[in-house]
């Protein structure tokens, strides 16, 4: 177990409200990622981080922001949630050995 | 533009037979390819990978084949088992340390 935890596991929120999802890792990995999974689209990269305060955009970053003030925490914020952001969100860390990622268990977000 | 494509959304295979999952890509800059397996309500887990300089990698029942000229890779599972029933994602790595995933193929292995 790579020690990666996502919270909350489930959330229902109303359109227009801000939402923050948290990813916490215990192994001091430098690279962290946020993906969303949607039917017919697979996993799409939202934002990623390559160190404290170092972040960059992925394929589907509009409407999302991230912050990484500590190595262990990577936060994803939906500034004003919309129904199109209803999805399952996965956090991942890059493994030290090889090129793979280890994923968290996901956060199911429903925007009503 | 989808750089990594899995054109079969689902596949059904009898237990003990071979499962073949396919993946196509468009970007010749990918240097590493990976397969992930995902069960419901869990995160994807790493299965097997292959470098772009290889054409085959094997790990137990799982073998990945890479055809660079066709920009195509495939995952073979032999023999297939009911526990292999899951969604399989193909992924490709860019040198910028980003993984680009395909849309996934749902494999069902029936008795």
C-alpha cells in the first residue's frame, strides 16, 4: 500500500458551490496528479504537481484549481461546481521505481 | 483529440480462454506504455508495462505486445479467470511525466 488517501469518499453538492477534495500521501513522493473518470472518456488529467507550490494544468483543467503547500497534501478545488463536474475523481502519485502511478480509492462527486 | 484509444468498450471471454485487449495511440513521442486494471469502487492498479524499445513483455498470465510501426499495443491474458473481470485501461507516458489514458475496456470472464 503506497499510503495514499482521498477524502471525502462521497460528496453531494449544489451547483455553484465551491468544493475541495483532498489527497494525502505518507511516502514523500514528489509527483502527484488529479484525474477524473467518466464513461466514454476514461481517465483524464486535470492538474498535476511536481513539488511544493509547483503545479501545472492537464487536459481538462477549466473550472478546477489545485494547491500543494505541503509535500503530503494535494488539494483539488472546484471553484463553482457545475453538473458537468459530476464524476469520480482519482488522485495518484508517481512511483519512485518504474513509470507507473499508484492511485487512491477515488471520490465520487455529485453536483445537483 | 484522443491520443490513446481503446476501441472496444467491452469484451466477453470464457474462463480458460485467451483475452486480448487492444490499444492504439497516435503520438510517437510516447516512451512507455502501461496497463491498469480497475475494479468497481476502487482505484486503478498497475498491471504490466512495456518500454517503447521493446516489443514484448511477459508477467505470468499477462503479456503485452507493442507494434510501433502500427502504433498498436495489446494485452493478452492466458488463461482468463473470473477474477480478471474488470475494466482495463491502457496508458502511455510522455517524457514530461504525464500518463495519458485510454477510455477503457470492460472485460467479463464467464464460467
